[in-house]
């Protein structure tokens, strides 16, 4: 089997200079090609790659298409069996690729696999964007084994089994290249954030699995393009989460879930105001305004998906309310949550 490790770059030459040589060294196995897809950078990223790492395959996109469409365009020209989407701010661990390749080869029903994602700056802890595999609750709130909201756990090998998860982080996501393309890839209208969760949900609705592989580790700096607390990230996360629910949720509960989510988001907006974060509060309001504006467009996307999928109940979806359990019941670790109909 062949693999392309693809880094989508946008104006991140310092990160490439720091981490790309390590990625190249730790991906130097037979059948693996290292690719940088440049998303219309205005810095000297492309020049630096050509001068310092000529063995890296370079895909030059004419402008910044965002994370979602940028990867779609990059994968359009990839011929390898598997593609590993890797953030530019990720350092792979030693021997990171063989366990991921083995999991893909041995599980034909797996559309994607992900490694354990730990903090670059505090390596005994999980990292916010992925940790030990992604999950979702009944109201569309995403979380991870090892990270619920902003509470991050230390890795004490408490999540050491290869398991099925709900979504894999785009920070380090290995996919079946042709399946990714046939499924439509990421939703380009998301631009960035939540696009990998949306894709995983769509592909799971088709009957495929997403697997977490704990014997592979990477170390993520995080916030490389948008800081975790930036209003821009707040806007994209709230808007795209609503779009994702509209596209993928079971029809029977869709209207009620969207109504409840809008109310819960309103509570988040008020909390931002009380915390003296008016720009983040404005970002939530803007997200809701744009969700209402584009509702018909995304409803049409859902309708196009319906003939192809069964909107299933997934055992990796937490049937309770993460907000209620976290803030009122003080359940701040994944192990304190009770999944119905699952061994998790």
C-alpha cells in the first residue's frame, strides 16, 4: 500500500522550518511520499521548501482555499492508496506510521484512522484538538477522550485500546484516498473547523468506521492558524457545528435539536458577555445570523445526502448532554461519562 503524508501550508514557514525535517525523517519508509500543499501563501514558504527540501512534492494552489477546500484540491491529484492529512504544527513521534498503516490494512471497513494526539509543549498531556479520539453528544457538542471542553487530562495510558470513535482530528487524519474523494471530501463551505467532524459523520452514516490507534503518537502545538480563543475560531466553530447538525442528524429529532442548540448557544453568548469577551459574543451572534441566512443551502445538502445514507444511531454518540454533565454534575473526565449500548 502507498501513502502520501500531506501538509497543508499557509504562511507558516517558521513551522515548516522547525518541523518539516522531522516529518521527513520519521516518514522515510518505503511507499511513503511527503507532500506540502501550499494554500496561496504570501510568505517565503514555497521558496524555503524548494531551496531546503527539494525531495518534498509541492502542490501550489493559487489562493487560500481554507483547510477544507485546500485539502480537497490537494487530494484531487494524489494517487496513493492512503492520504494522511497532517497539520503544519504537528511533530510525529518515532515509528508513528506503521501502526496506522497496519490498522488501515487490517480493517477494510475503516474509512480513517488517527493517532494519539498529545501536547507539543507538555508531552505528558493530551492536546485539545483530538487527544485520544473524538466523540459528540446528542446536541452536537464535540469532545475527546482526554479532553472535555477546556479540561485536558494527563496521559496515564487510560485510553490505550484501539477503538472505534465518532470523529478523528484533522490535525493528523489518515484516510482512504479514493473513498475520501468519492464521498465528496470536506465541505468547502466550512472553510475551516468542524469539517473533519462533518466528514466523519457522513462517512459513518454510510456504515464505515473511524479508528483510534494508541500505539501511534503525534505532538500538536495547536492554534497555529487561529488561536483557540480567537473570535474568528469562535465564529467558525459555532456556525459550522450548526451546519453539521443540519446535514447529518437523524430526521426525527432534527428540529428539536437545532432549537435546543440555538438556546444553548445563546447561553454561551451571555457567558461571553459576563466574562467581558464581547468579540466572542458577537462571533456567536454572527454565526447564528449566517446559519439562518444559509439554512436553505445546507438543507439542500442534507437532501442530496439522504438517498445515499441511513441516518443511524451511533454508539459513539453520547446520549446525554455534555453541557449539563460537565457544568452541573461536574463530570469533567471522559471516564465519568456513561455511553449507552457501548463498551466505551
